[in-house]
C-alpha cells in the first residue's frame, strides 16, 4: 500500500511578496489640539503656550512681551500617518495624534490644521479634525483615579487630505521586482516555477532568496492587468524554520510547530524569598513625657524551592515540551530560562528569538 504525500500548502502571491517601489511611506507633523476640558498641557510645558501664541500671530493677534500664555484647553501633539501606495491628491487617510506634553486627555479635542511631511521634508498632506480617543480616565477629589486604555493619544478618521502624490518607478522599468516578505530560497524557486506555469516560461528569474524579477508589459493598462493576474497566482511555500519567540516585556512565549529537542536533561529551580513587613509600637511609661514611637519591622526568609529534573528524549515534539513544562508549574520566565539553556547547550532544534 502506498501512502500519498501531503499536498504542499499553496498561498496567493500577493500574500508572499510585495512589489518593490510600491509601498507605504510615513508622514509626521507637529500640531495643536484645542477645545479640551481643562485636560491640556500644564504651564511648565512652555512650547505649548509658544505654539498658541505663534498661531494667534497668524491671525493678527499678538501677546504682550513677557507674558507667559497658559492654555489648559490646548495640547501639543505629534501627528503621524501612513501614505498608502498609489494615493493621489484629494484622497483622505487616517492620522494618529499623540500628546508630547503632560496633557491628561485629548478627549473632545480638535486637531488644528497640521502639515504632514515625509522623510525629505516636503509637505504631502494636511490634517485636521475631531480627535477620537478610545480611553477613559476618571479621578475623584481624594486623588484616586481610574484609567482604561490611553487617553493621551487618539485618531482622526479620514483626517488628512493628500496634497501631493509620491512618484514611483513602477511603470518605468521593463520588469517588476517582487520582494518576499520572508526570504527563502525554496519559496523564491517556487515563485519562479508558478509564474512560469501560469504566464509562460522565462518571464520570472530569481536573484536571491528575497527578490524575483518578472518581465512585464510596458503599457500602463496592460501592466496593471498583468499585476492583477500575478497577484492571484498560487505558490507552494517553503517550510519555515521552526522558531521560539519570547517577548521579554509581556512574558509571552510562542513555540511554532516543528520545534524539537535533542536528548537533554533539565533541572530548573529557584530560591523562594518571603518578606513580611510589620511594625513595632513602643509606648512610654505612665506619667512620663515620652511619645509613642512606631518602628518598622521586616522579616525576611529564604528557602530553596524544590527543583525537579526531567529528561527529554531525542526528537521530542512541541506537545511533549508544553506538557512537561506545564506539569512542573513553570511560568513564562521559567519557560524562557529553560529554552535559553537548551539553546546554549545546542539541544534546541529551532531558532530562538527574543523581542
């Protein structure tokens, strides 16, 4: 009896690569949000008052010399946006507004006209509109406060208008260059084969593990139609290298399928530290002129935790690793310590990435 080999996973080419020269560009600008309910920048943030004064000057209003303007209803912000590929004048994009001072909240504010510049210093869009803040903050008279999500940042949906298009060389070369999102020699070779089967042999050539050049029509209309067909081609992707990704800030550990270990014995333990805080009260004698004294008292205990040793045989799979680690009650930090030790010992068959 012959067993059929499992079919290779096919993915649309649009999900594997992007066209070189057709990409997003980042825009940034400095602006003011006004109309806040006394939640703007404090008096110590001087550039906010200076920005308001400069704004009023444009409308013929000048402040007397030596007077520091206090505007608690205004906040200095940085405005950022992504310029999508192919956008032209008049189209709108979303912008993100973030406070650069000590503003408590941007809720209810309005972003004033802000020019957005590219890396070359040129203005490509103008942003203005009401700021939408997803966070909520409340504070009582006693100083107790509750904050849900960030209140010093928000978005202005469709808040920027494109004023200048970004030129590309998409239709100037006799070919288009595809850049793989995840470089792989196997995937690059499969892309060339898939394009040859769908559009004809000899149209695609691979340069390395990242780039594939495809001969394209010179007529703009025909080239757009050609790219539409190219994006829809299904490509058998190469098998990715197994990875273990650890986020040191959140303690998240992700182990991809295919991670195995070589024969290894692991012992993991830690010291248990217990700190108890209390107070000792010393009362003065009767009819004395002494005062009651309260002194802090700390009780520190250190005891070794019960470490366990376990063994992983050759070729242990992901599920076995997870079950073993969970059985000893290890947390994310313990898991990371074990995986790092296995990687240093050369027993982890996969790539360890710490972000």
